[in-house]
């Protein structure tokens, strides 16, 4: 496997496009399209929030029931969440309009929305946008980039990546884009992720690979502990790589799963590091855990703690807050067994040993914590399981963005 | 029952005092004493964090095993958490010093600490402080106030209250003080609460009343979801009110429980409203719930959401975030049944009905949310259970206080 240029158009047969439909923003693209020249198998994972946005309900049904999918229509600015029957009707009308424009069945159209909760979508503008998307679409790298930019909300950078790998003696491709800052995400009410691949794989194995991979990638990032109503990851596989169909968990499946993990990890970390107002990416690894479940609970509790995040913003080696967050995670461990390390480009430092301070250099610790990518490693010395979670620091700008957002 | 002046010295036979021991701060009192002229029954509730500070371990043992308690020695500045055996030795030495000074057994001395995690207490200063506390103690209202001020850390106001009520034909008293901003609390690593009363009550019923009351009071406040290593509530009853001992759940017990609820609610709300950096007290009431458990989960999830808290700071009626936080609370409900109201001194407004916007006036909503005390009421229409939680808004100053704290 190797990284290549591009995003969602890197795999054979995928078009992308963007359009300025005036949904909410002025002077920028705010609609995006992913389109496959041939029918795709699709897999998806969606928010666990009880309050599910209309497009989440629509996509769940399409992924579970439709024989194939071929297009994804995305808008930024309005989330179409808490919009009742009118919101569901918008999904239906969007799918019907796209179906007519692209000459495919409405059941082959996925929709995704991100933005403010509680507002209705302006359907006329959305319809006009779909016609523009048809005109603007293309298979170039630049078309993928335009789509990745069109779905941004408070994101400060667009996020896309692509890889190629071997399956059944063929070179196949995978590309992805996403927006937002977490499956557990802030105000924009959404992380949206889209992955396209030309690999030929059975729907069952596609679903299995996605289901297992998100546990270690998108579900391990957090910006503020708020799980959105719209979180969606969609993976489309169109088979145009012409490898023999992957129907069992063989070497080709492993190669596919590895590529998916690479793309998803990259996208997830990029979202965490671009969390609202963030100045640093925080990686938290728990080692020596008795079980994976324990490791996940501990890592997520640390990466979600407002106090840890504020300390990271202050470049303050306030390790008591890390132990404290581990302590209320719900996972059991012996605080007096814990070793803790801080790492970054500036160095690596053991901060506590068996639960008490090593008498480390505060100056070096501050230097380590002043880098834009920081890793915290804790060893609880109970077993072999590990987990890594990603987040970001808590800053003035987070408060500013979220205090001002709607008004 | 009626509110009276004073705090922990309002009940008969209780002394309080403060001293500037130079534990961490300069030019201010940082140690406090509560002392009863006669032995007390004691009840306590402590942090659920796996990482428990040394004084929490000490007090748990004293409350469970000692026949009586008579003194509480408190320090601010250093939490004595994550301090290993040396930290436990500090508790022992503090109790022994106080025992000698006040001529009581060490097992009758409770200790409490609040401040930074991971530092050892300067025992010589602590010892000298205990001698100063002996000199400075008294039964006046001013002595209670001095103690309430000495235990402050990032608190902006000291917090004390007292009431009197009738039991067995006698007028009895209860007073309390606290510091911090939550059982689920920010950086100072602690909410500490102390309640004194001259009521005569059995230890069993004292414990029961405290255990039940904290569920609706201290456990329903949140500043940032970080449960401290030091959280402690101690209630001392010295019986000097001379009412016939309360040994069953009769009218006198109800009067005692009502007074305790009044004092604890007042202290808890005061802490929530004085949350680090807060500009507003946020009260969230869930109505029409199928069970108390569901109501508690929903109310706490809303009051803990960073996005809701940031919206409150921005006076923004961003109700989608409230529904979203209810949605990921872990409690089930039908989003399309929810009614939601905002209330404050400026008015009352229905924001959503059956899960969708009422088309309310944004201007009036902003006016309501610009008050220093805001109430959110949600009705999920599934039953009769209710719960109320308290928190505060999320502000620039929260980030500033917690980004700068240790350094």
C-alpha cells in the first residue's frame, strides 16, 4: 500500500463535484456530489444519538435495503435534524431530483447534511444545486478537492487522502474525504466521512471491514464529548478495479482492511487535530490493560476531559488531571501502578512512576507539550491490551466559535 | 424552617476558625477548622473516582469506624491526591497534631484538602497552622465566615448558609459551608462541603438522610464533567439542641431531612453558579419522565454538554444542542414528543413542541437567556418522574483559569 495524490476521485470510475447553491453561506460552494459510473456496494455507520437527523434515517434505509447505490448528495450549512416529517420529505425530494438528473433510481441516492439543527432546507435551492453538480462534476483530483472543500463548516482545512494497494494481482485504489471534528462532535452537528474504492468485494465483507475499523478510528476521536445527530461514514465500492471479488477473509481482504484503516485513521486524526479552536492534536495511548474495553474507556476519558484539554492548551504538565480522568472513566485499575509518559517531537519524558511524580523537569515537560502533536502514554500494568484515542486542546476559540455560532 | 444568619457556627456548640499557614498561597487564610465542644455523630459522602485523595481515604475510615468525631481540619492549595504513602502519613500526622492540641483522640479528627494534585503537603506549616487555628477559633458568625473564606480556591465568593427548624418541641439549627464548583468538578480538584447541626439524631438516620439527599443536590451539579479525586461532604451532628433523639422516620426526621435538603440545595446551586469562569447559573429540569433514573440521565447530560454551555454563554437559543445532548444521554425517549421551555426573570417561552420549533421570537429568547439565572424545562411526556440538575455556562475565563492553573 502507498499513499497517492487525490481524494474521493482517486478510485476508478468515481466523479465528484461542488456547487454554490446558497443554502446558508454566500460566496462559497456548499453542496458536493460523489457519483460512480457503475452501481456500488455500500456500507455505512451512523450516529448512536437517539435524536437522528433525517438524512441519517434515509441513508440507513438505503444502505440496508437498496440493491446498490450510485450517488451521494451532500450539503453544508443546515443539518436537517429535528425537522420532523418535512425534513424526511426533503431527503425524498433530494433523492428524486438526483435520480432524475443522473438517470438512476431514487433508492440509489444517499444524502448527507451538516450545519445548524432545527432549520428546514430550502428545497428549491437544493434542487438547483443538484443540476449545478451535474454540470461541475469530473474525475480529476481537483474535483475531489472541490467536493472536500464544499462540505466544510467550521473546519479550517479540507481533509482528503488516497492510497493504492494490491488485490488479486490488480492495483486498486481507495480515497476519502471528511469534515468535522469527531464522531463525538461539536456544534456543526456532524462528522461526515466518505470513502470510495474501486475494489471488488462482497457487501458482507465490506460491511464487516467498516464496522470493525470504525471502532479503532472514527469512534476513538473526540472534540467535546457531544455526539452529533448527523454523524455518518459512508463507504462505496464499485468493483472497477476488476480484482477477483473478495468473498472470504483472505490476503486480499487483509490488504483492503489495512487500506481502510490507513485512510480512516488519517481522516480521523485530521478531524481531531482540526477540532474547533484547536491548536494541538492530542493522542492518548493506554497500554498494559486487562482488556480492550478497559483500554478504550481509559483513553477516551482522558481525551474527553475538559481539564486535560485546557492543561494541554496551557502547555502545563498537569498529570493529576490525567489520573483523575482515568479514575472516573468507569474502568477499574490500581492508581498506584500507573506509569505515565509525555511525548512529542521535542522529546519523551516519564512523568509518573507507580502513581507518583518522578520529579521530572517541568521545563522539558512544557517544551514537549508546546508542540502541535502531543502523545500521552499510560501503562496500567494489568495485561496486554492497548487503545489509542485522539482529541485536541480546549481553547478560547472553541468557546468563541460555539458561543457565537448561530447568531 | 427559616433561614438565619451565619454558617457552620450557627448550631450550638460549634467553633470555627481560619489561619494563614502559607501552604501555597501568600497573604491569605488557607486553613480552616470546625470544632464541636462535644462529640458528634458524623456522616459523609465521598468521590466515586477510582483515584481517591489521601484525606478521602482517611475520612471514610473515620466516619465508618470511629465512635465519634469532634474536629475537622481543612487546607486549601494542595489536594494531597496522588501522593502515595507519604500523603497518608500526612493525614495521620495532621490528626495526631490536632488531637494533641484539642485533647481529643486522633480518630475523632477529620481532614480535608483541596488544590493541586501530586504535590506533598508541607507538614511543618500544617502543624503550625493547627496551633494558629486553636488561637483563632470562636463561635461567632464571623468565625464561620472566616473558615468559609479560608477554604476557597478559584471560588469567587464564599458560600455559607444556616437555618433553624423545630424538632421535638425544640428549636434546632443547621449551618453549612462549601467550596468548589461541583461533585463533578473542575481543576481545583474538589468540592468540599461541611454541614453542622445541633440536632439529636441517631447515626443510622443521619447517614440515611445524607445518602438520600446528595442524590438530588450535590450529585446533580456539574461544571465540566470532571469528577474530582477529593470530593467530600461531611455532616456533623452534636445533639446540643437537646431534642429527644430522632430514631425513627417520624415528623422530626422529615423536618431534619427538609432542612438538610434546603442547606444542601442552596450550597450546591451556589457552587454551580460560581463554576470556574461562569457568568450564569443554568438549571435544567426534566419532566414527564418514565423513571427517576431517566430524568437524572437526561438532565445531567444537558447540563454537562460543552455545546449547550457555550450557547448559554452566547445567550443563543440553540435548542438543537439541548435535544442533541438528551439524545446521547443513554436514556431512551421519543424526540418527536419533546416540549421545551426557556425561563428566567425576563420571561418564559416555549421553544419546541413535539420536537419541532414553535417559531418563537429569537429576540425574546435571547433576552431570557441574558439573565444570570436561566432555567431549561423539557417535558418528554412518558410519565410522572422529574429531576433537576444545575450547572453553568462555558466561558473564555474557564479556559483561562484551567489553561493557566498550575504554571
